[in-house]
């Protein structure tokens, strides 16, 4: 009984792996509502919502065109939005509040879920960014990104040390099939030892290469990819906590 929600990313923000959109109708047939995280997918891929019909879709305009920071959207089907109820409220989401009666009346529709003041200075940039993407063409963007991704995968995976050992380990598909333009890798020494990311970052910066390194916004995917057991996670957490207390 009750409502059931199946939430999954169309594309991983860690490894670039793309998950089948066919999961959406499959979940519906099983009686589940679907939340599709499309934030990493739509910047370089078309998402046809007349064909694929999730109940909720989240996107980030910042990831689409790099501006404005922190502006995104949650698309929701109206009939599904009416099924949602909030256990609490904050500014801008209520029509009435009675403190002595301990009661409140929520606003109708999407307004009940938009806390505080919207970014009215940044939102106009969304229209400009969408017009820019439309002018370039999503198909052109997709083709260009995947061409560069394929080239980079080929170049990175072909690198070998004089010992014959590979220079990098790639997480996710070793080709452009079933993936997007995000690549997650670790680098290794000629003896097969992990190269600390801070040392790699310093070398890349000196060479004029920009990398994102270190912590990810998707720690669960990282832990699964490297096979880190709970004991290892606890050890890392304790080490960082001790370092913080020692400062």
C-alpha cells in the first residue's frame, strides 16, 4: 500500500554511465512513480518527455550552460504534485499560519514547494542560455562532446608505463557506448601504485590542464566503484576527523 517512488539518474555524475530510459515505463507497470535525475544527462543529450514520461524530472541550468549558479528546476506532473504533502513549511510556501492554533494552510501547486525568495536576478539568464543552446543545436553539442570523449578514452587507455602497466584506470564503459562525456579515472605509478590526486593536480595545473579532482558529489558511486568496504570508509572518516581536531 501507499505510494512508491523509484529515483535514478539518466546519467551518473561520477562515471558518466547512462542508465536505460526504458526503466521508466517498466517501473510504471510495476506500480512505481518515477523521479528521473536528468541533471547530468540533458546538457549533452535530448530528453523527449513526449516519449519518456517520468513523474518528476530534475535538471540544473548551471550544468546546461554554466550560468546562473544554483538555478535548477524540478518538473512535476500536476496530478503527481497534488499527491505530495510536506511535513513542514517555510517562508513563501503558506497562505495562512496560526501559531496559537498550531495550524497552517499551504499554497496550491508548485508554490507550496518553493521555499524563500527565488533567484529573480539569475533567472533571466536561463532564457538567454536556452536560446544559446537552441542556436548551437543539441545534436551538434552531443556529437561534439561524444567525439571528444571517444578520443580522450582512446588516448588515456592506451597509455602504458615502461613497465607495461597502464597509467590510468577508467571507471565506467571503455567506449562511448552507454556513457556520457564525464570520465572518472585514477592514475598509477610505473609500479602500479596509486598516484595521490593532489600531486596530479599540481602537475596538470603547471601544464595548463584543468581537472576536477578529489571529492565527488556522488560518494556512493565512488565507494562502489573502488570497492571500499565500510571499515575503510570508517578509517578515512576517523583520520580526517583527527586531522581536523589537530588543527
